C-alpha cells in the first residue's frame, strides 16, 4: 500500500511541476512585439500630442530624449512609470485613464525609443 501511495505523491508532484512550468512561461518575441505595438498606439493616443517623436511642445528641454531623461533622472522604467502614473508639474497623471499594465508598457516603450533616438 505504501508503494502505491508513494507513486501517487510522485505523480501529483510531477503534475504540479508541469503546471508551474506552464504558468511561468517566458514572454516570446511575438508577445513582446505585440505589447510594443499596443504601447506605441497608447503613446500615440495619449502622449504624442505633447511628446511627438520624443519632443516636448510645452517645455523643450524636458523632452523624452535619452540625454534629457538622464539629466532629470527619468532614465528608468520605474521613474517613467511614476511620472506617467502620478504626473508632475505640467505633466498630467494617467492613473485614472490607463491601467497599470498599460502604463508599464508605455514606460518600456518610451525608454526603448529614447535609447534608439526615437527612430
């Protein structure tokens, strides 16, 4: 009886391991590029009015180019997420307009675009 019980426990543990492996799947390129396309569209709708191609029509020096992001300590996903979420000075908050995931995706998009000189 104890041998059967041991096999059942082993089988259950293997099933749990398989389940955990499917839950923690890595993000594949197609998913990543889809998130980037969605983030680009969100940026176009909500941000490009003031920040077309990484510029800033309100305050020229506070643009989304990599040098400006570094100068103002905004060159991280966390910093960009914070300002998009809560706003600052002339920058509106988007926490009531976008989901946390959308804000995260836009922050990643902005940083990637800045690193590629908005090309």
